[in-house]
C-alpha cells in the first residue's frame, strides 16, 4: 500500500502526453511490460537490508512502479525493475520516444546538451579541476553526445556510449565518437581521466556491478562527475509533485547522504556533493562512515505531499513553525497528514 492514496497505481499519467509518447507507451506495455522481464530486489542495493516499506505504486506516465524505502539506510529504490535484456530493449526502442517525445534527436536537443556540457566544464574548473588537454573524457549515457562538444573543442579526447541508435547517429554526424552499448564495451580501451554520468546512475540495473566497472575504466585519482535528480530538490524541480518526479527508468533515488554512502562503499571519494545532486568524485578510497537517512527522508516525503496538496511554500511553513508553539505545531502537522491520507 502506497504512503498516500494519490500515489497508488491508477494507470493514469500525471503529465500531458503527445501522440509519439502515447504510441511508445502502448508498444512498451505490449512488448516489454511483462512479469518475466522484471527482477525483484529482495534486499536493499545499498546496505543489503531486507526491511523496506512501500512509498508509491506508479510513475508519472501511469506505468506500474513499486517504489520502496529501505528502513535501515534510507535509500529509495524500485522494488522491481527491468532485467538486463529488457533494459537494453527499452533504451534502444522506447526510452527517447517516451521521455523526450521525439523519435530522433533534434537540433534544439543537441544544443541544449552542448549548453549543459559548458556548464559542467565550468563547474569542474570552479572546483579546481585542471582541465589541461588532452585528457581522455568519457560520457556514459550520452544520448546525442552534445555534452562532450565543449570538451572536444578544448582539445580533449572524447568518447560517448549509449543504447539509442538514432540519437547516437545524430552525434556521429556532428563528428563525435559515440559507441552503442554498455560499459562492458569500453573495457579494452585506454583508461579515462574524466567520466561524466549526467542523470545516469539512477538508471543502472545493478549499482555495485556498474560502479565497479566504472572504477575499472577510470584512472586512479581520475575524476567522476555525477548528477542525478535529488530527492530534496523535488520542490524546486518538479513543482513539489512526487509523482512527477517518479519515472519507470529510474531505479534508484538519492540524497546527498545516500549517494555518498554508496560511493564510499565502492572506494570512491565524494569530495564535493550538493543536495541537488551534483557531485565531484575522485577514484580513490573514502574512509568516512555514513549513518541512516531513513527518518529524514520518510519525513521529507510526508512534508512534500502535505506542501503539495495544501499549496504550502517553504516560507509559509517556517512562518507557521515559528508562530505556533512546538507541541501544537506537531499536532497541526499530524492533522494535515491525516487530511492528506484521507484524500
């Protein structure tokens, strides 16, 4: 049972869909959305605990999606996700059509990628990363490869990898070196100085396996740049609507703490991480220990839905918190919680 009634599966999309998306969703449901194509996570992918509780049963497209939270460490993850074969088929045939509402890459999409690549380049420089060319730069999940353009223009050796053939071909036509497939296809290449994972690790099927592969293709003390849609930025980036944030392609959902916990377990050092999430990671061991984020995230999700349903802003919330005595404020929040649960 979902945390709130609104998060139960009613098979309805919470966003407007165009004809391309509707067609792709229909074909996906017929072709791949079958029990035999799914893997069930019996234990938490982060701490291996078997104790979890259900949060939501659908995503923003109306696709059945069992999102749970680990009661031990606080990681939010999909209890069931596509297996390796079905994942490859999904990204090759349906992902771009559903998520970008376009069958092929367009000039505007590629330019937006270039702009984002420029932002990443500047962000790395602002954190004292010496981008002295030529460095070997890899982007995993590159789409059309536009993020790599600023690095290529700066004289670096760039390679991108992804599953979407039409988007890859668009980038190849722009002179980029782009490879179809997964990280395994890169194991025989020279190691990389910079690995870019822009909205990628939340898509992984097997976190431990994929991170170990990334470590193996990255130079010692090489740079790994990670960004994912952080749980604590849902109010800013998704209008506070948790269902708008949930997507069937996302198997894992991170806070700063759970991401750092994950990286440290794989001997990766998160030297700078924001809650948004944007992370500068060094391929070297990290000895810091991390505590559970369960209570904080569970409470955050409850507040998120209360804020969304009643139109509360952060400013109004803290005004009320400061104006109402502490005991009465907790009673007030419990009242709002009961009201939301009844909707």
